[in-house]
C-alpha cells in the first residue's frame, strides 16, 4: 500500500506542507521548535512512564505524573510527622485555652495575617507584654521554665 502525500497547514506558522502522515499539525521547522520548547519545559510525565528512583536507582513505572520515588521507603523521611511534633510539643508545654465570643478567631486571624503572626504568637505576645507591665515577677517565673 503506497503512502499518499497529503498537504497540511501548519498550526503554528500557517505554512502549507506535505506529509505522508495521516495527521500532521506542524511543518518540519515548527515541529523542531516545539520539540525544543518541550525539552526546555522538562519532560511531561504520564502515568505508566518509566522513571529512575533517585534513592535506589531502580527503574519504575509511575502511578502519578509527579511521582519521584519508586516507593514510600525511598522517599526521604521527614524528621517526624506533624502529629509526632504536636505530641512531643504537648509533653513540654501547657496548653491554655479560654473562650472568646463566637467569630473572634476569624477577626483575630485577619489581624494576625496582617502582622505575620499565628494566633498563638499573638496571644503569647499580648500576654507576655501584659505580664511584664503588670506583674514582672510572674513573667520572670515563666521565663525560667523555658
Ligand atoms: Zn510551521
Ligand atoms: Zn527507590
């Protein structure tokens, strides 16, 4: 079966070109340019593509385009999970809680965002400033606990 040469219009530059392919979107020049652009952008991975695991060097088929490591064992371990961090922090701290009118958190959060503080930081700072002013001995005692 002889291959027919068909003519196409390049979607990129609009030039007419001929090709034996059934579908061709770009002329030869534009195809090269587009390929170079793809290389520059980095290879787009698709599920099932092979990658090399940077930890064990094994080739594996990815199950998601962003997968980097072959398995969870090869993923660099974070020092500890956030749950562990919270648990160990609880051991070393007292948690103070108190009630504020409903909606206070959102209002506080808004001003915290402006100040670049967390709500805890803001409350701690406010409390310490108050104690320093009103009862310096209390803040001194607290400071020796740290
Ligand atoms: Zn073209
Ligand atoms: Zn691996």
